[in-house]
């Protein structure tokens, strides 16, 4: 399965390049499973040109580490709020705000998005 996931992520990265996006933020559980192997129902997957990170809440830490073996897992202690904060910190380039890693354009999978995008893209004070 790891080989299939690597192939799927490669195709996503090719599509991102064609679309001119720096990352994909995936929130729909079936798509997260397809791209990572994670079967839990609380997660957000960030796919970037050279890396992918699965964000989940603390209830799924062990499961996510066992299932999404092709990528780092960042488990947050505060369910959705913590997940959103973790993604925001990792992908700090929302809405044209440049981050240190140059992330400027992100493709969002909006179906079933359980987080407030304004909070996701908020600039920390």
C-alpha cells in the first residue's frame, strides 16, 4: 500500500504544479485515507511539493502513526481547534501571506471542512 500511496501523492503533486498551487489541504476522510492510509475520522492532510503531513487529534495518535507510515503525523491535544492551529503553523502562507518556506497558494478540499478558514488563515498576534 505504501507504494500506491507514494504514486498517488506524486500525481497530486503534479496536479498542484499544473494548477500553480504550493499545497493541497485535504479534509475529506475518504480522500485522506486514499492519500495516506489513515482510517480515522479526525484529520487534515497537508500535501506539499516535497512532503506531506497528517494532522489529527490526540485520540488518533497511535493509529495515525501506524497507518500513515509514509509521512509525519502531528497529533494535537485540542480536537479540531488544535488540528487547525497545527496546520496554520505549518502552512503559514494562507491568503498571500508569505511564510519562511514560501507557501503562497494552497488548494483546499472544501467538502466537509470542519474548521473555520478564517481561523486557519489568521495571522498570529
